[in-house]
C-alpha cells in the first residue's frame, strides 16, 4: 500500500488516546504499521503499584500490551474492519526499572482470513531483557459474516 | 481469621481506586475476602470501544479482570506481603451487552507457599453465560526471600 | 438429539485409542456428550516423570487434557466437522498423588458459529482440589468455508 | 561451563526417549544446551489426526512443545534439580505441511532463582512461518526448599 489510509491515522490517534483507562496511562504512540507496532508508556509516580519499590504496576503493563496487540492486528488489515480479541496471555518476567519508561513492540506472527496471532515484548532497556511478553489471538472481519461474531449463542 | 486486618481494608480501598487506569474505569468494590472477590464496572459511554455497537471495550475487561485476580490473591494471604503476577490469560467469549454493568468473580483455586492460582469469570447477567474468563498465576511473599524475586537475573 | 450418531461413537473410540501418544498413555473413555466430557488415565509406573516421587509426568497431564478438550468440542457440534485448536493453556496446580488415577472433566463454556471455548479440570480425588486446569479455544467448521482455515496465508 | 555433566546427557537421552507418550512420537533430539533446545518429530502416517488431510495431529505438536520447553529449562540449570511446570500456553497458527517433519526451537527468556520462562516455535520449513508457538513458566529447585513445592497446601 502506498499511503496510510484515513482509518489508520484514526487508529493511531485512538491508540494514543483510546478509552479512558488507556488515556489515563499516558500511552505514547511510536509507530504502528503493517502488523508491527511500538508503543511507550513513560514512568510516572502515579503508575507505581507499590510505593516502596517505585516499580510500575503490573496492571499498567497489562493494559499497555493489550492495547498494543490490538493496534498491531488492526494495522495488518487491508480494510478497516472490527476485530475481537479471542484471548490474551501475558508473562511477567521481572519488574520494570523504577523511573524508566516502558516500551513495547508487537508483531503479527500470522494473519489468516479469520484469525490473527500477535506476540509482543515489553522492556525498559532492551527487548533481550524483557519485562513482559504477550501472546494474543484475534478474530477478524467480525462484521462481514452476519451471525459469525463471537457473541452469538449456539442454537 | 476473626477480623479483617487493616491491610485488607487498605487493599479494598486500593482496589476500588487503584492506579490511574483502574480508577479511570470506575471499578466498584463489591467484596474481596479469603481468596474470593467480586468487582463491578458500570457501563459508561466513554468505556465503549466501538461506538457503532455500544459494547464495552475488551481492554476494559482486561484491566478489570487483572485487578480482580490480584485482589483475590492478596485477600488469601494471612499477612500483607507483596505478590507478583507470573502470568495472566484472558478468554473473551462474547461482547458484553451494551448498557449493562459487567461484574466479575474470582476465586483462588490453589494457594501454595510460593505460587497461587486464580480463576475469574466476567459476566453481564449470569456467570453461566460469561463474557470472559481469566486464569492467572502469582508468586507470593516476594520480599521474604532476598534475591528470590522475579526480577533477579541469572548469574 | 435422541441418539448418538455414528461419528460420535467413532469419536469416542478415537479418544480412547487416538494417535499413538494418546494410545500410549492408556487413556480411558468415561463419557463425552453434548459438550461435556470425562476421561481417565490410570497410574502406571512408566508414566512417572521422576522415579524418586512416583508422580505422573506433567507431560502426561498435558496430553490428556489436550485430548479431552478436543473431544468435548467435537461432542458439542451438531454435525461432524473438522475443528482446529487455536490455543491451549494449562495450569499445573500440584503433583497428582502417586499411585492414583487422574480423571479430568471438560465443559464447553461457549459454542459460537466459529469459535468454541472449553475449560477442563484434572484431579486425583476431587475436582475441588485440582491437579491442573486447562482453557482452550477452537475454530470450528474449518471445512465449510473454503480458504477459511487457519493455515491459509494472507495474500 | 566447560563440559556437559552427566545429568545433561541423561537429560538428552530422556528427552529423546522419555515417558511413553513422548517415546511413541519418535521425537528426535537435535540439541539442548544452556537454555536453548531443538527437537524434531518426523512425519509418520500414524501421527496424522485427520486422514483426509495428512496433517500431523495438533496433540502431537502439544506434546512435542511441552517436552521441549521442559528440556530447555533443565539445560539452563547449573545443577540437576527438579523443575515443575507452572503453566503452558500453545498457539496453533496453521497445520503443518503433510509429509514434513516438524522441528521446534526453544529458548529460556528469563531464568530467575525460582521461576523460569521459555518460549518455543514449531515449524516445518522456517521459524518465520510458524506452525505453533509455546510460552511456559516453570518453578525451579523444587527440592531445595522443603515445603516449597507446588503441591503443598496452605495451612
């Protein structure tokens, strides 16, 4: 594709601002394109879970990685279509260093017609010494096939 | 135990208010005691992911379940000790009904000396028709054994 | 449905015998119907991981729960259609008691048009004191929509 | 370390042969050292799940990745100590190509005092086009601290 269409810019803005809890974190949009994305959350005192350690709360990392995985999948689609998270797993390797921003990179490892998979890594200094890893699966094009969405019940 | 100690009340307050992104969601504390907890997030227009559907964003459910699982584990401890999430998995079964509050219940399924497991279910009307399920593992007493925390690197 | 159709009996047999690694475990078919299933693996000395403890190897529990989750989903379908596992998570709470059979129960918690979710619990004495828990997501009817399977690559 | 100690060779042998269900798969040991491992399972007709497709059964991949993750962690330890799987997640991206061997590579992404994390990828032709991904967490040195194992119940 030669040009980022409108919806991708809209996506970027929504990612940087998003729903209130993402907005509250001050997530910064670095880049997200063609199934690969990078976001950043600067360290702030009010994001700390335990004041004794100064470590960013695990829940902040969760929200951050969750937003990033969704953004990466949306950026891999050729058209703007709703996606639905099927599931998400996060592994927390170690506390982030107090006072440091946390950055995360995501990559779609598979984009099929219906399912996409994403992996992401969060880190303070280097992706080789990760703070957390995420794996997620998404259902795509949920509005294309009437009755095909996750919410429908078995008859 | 005959009486909820101070730290459990503090925990309850922190859960209801929490770090900014949890606070931004307006999570309501219902109850959390002895490894079992219930939280509630009222529907609000600004928590909606896709305005076309009115469905609460998946990321809100993620944050909500993450907070709840941690609260349930803390309430299972006989003393106030730091815990660290090892990992978290969330399955998203279907969209929550637009306009409805989402409630979630968590239960510790195992509390060992070092590791605790929690399962949680989020729903709008009944836990038998879940919106999402969560499974998480936590490391406990991370301050008891010097050098035992997740953050330490292999020498 | 009034009668188990042929393919369900075939399923039962395949579950009890299955591919070589399941067959090698001596998995016993207890029941599997309408999205709910129970399998059993008797304790055998050659299934033990560490001879010092006599505990059944974790890998045996993995294979056992994996087979069970797939069987539960197949039994929930109204027609015989291929299914594909999207993902599987297993939490290992504690070692099974040496010398005891391990039984596991699975239940489909959601069956949509395209995705099904299953949860299972493995135990030696009671499901209230689990050895392991499993959560899995499956894609269904993979042969109905040409090109819709997981294996297809994005063009 | 200058030389692989005896227990590592023993490990290698056990991995190549292992408990019956791993043995039944004909898993081949390629290499496992210092937290990094590679195993291989040749295609065989009796490992096929659905005869119509010739694709190796998903359960074979599960068992294979489970064995590999454990082997990678054991090879990262400086002494021979028991390990216990805390949890395992496997994402199945696509069917393996019929007739092809499946190879898998695992790497410990974090080795702490108590917890180790591993990620693995299974593929037929290239790790860049994966068949499946695995993420797992392990508890280490379970025999060092009496009463510290996962199996102990909270008093």
